[in-house]
């Protein structure tokens, strides 16, 4: 195996491996004040145009909040909130919402 092949293989593994975040869900629970207005304290959206955050993967939530903070994603309110958060706060909030267990029930007529 050449060094180029090794590097390509390593890069592929890094792309598919989930990123580990060190968020503390208990600290995140205490920090979701601004989130709760739209997304609900329990991660079930209060606003009709806000997504549910409960049960979403931690890595996804971290990446999306960081994208709002950097301007990669745009939403007036989310950008302002994200820009006020430090990396550890983002990790904690994401860990909290990811830790919430959700269930789904398929209606009988669709089974």
C-alpha cells in the first residue's frame, strides 16, 4: 500500500466515523433557555416553523449550531443565538437534546 492509498483510506475513515463530543447533558439542560422558546424545553418544537430537536444525533446538532454561528447556515434568530454560544455550551446543549429519548408510533391504517 502506498502512502497515498493509506492517506486516502484514513481520510475516508475520518469522514464516516462519528465525531465525539464531550457535551454534558445536565449542563445543557440548564443552558437551553433561549432554545426553549421555539424548540421547547423538551426538544419538541413550540413554534410551527421550528424543528424538533429531541433525540437528534449530538454530532448533527453541534454541526448545525456551528453552521449558524459561522454564517454557513442563515436564519436571523438562530444566527444571533448561535453567535452568543461558546463551543462547550454548544456541546452541552446538543448532548442534552440528543439524550432525550423519543418514540414513534405508526398509525394502524399505515401498518
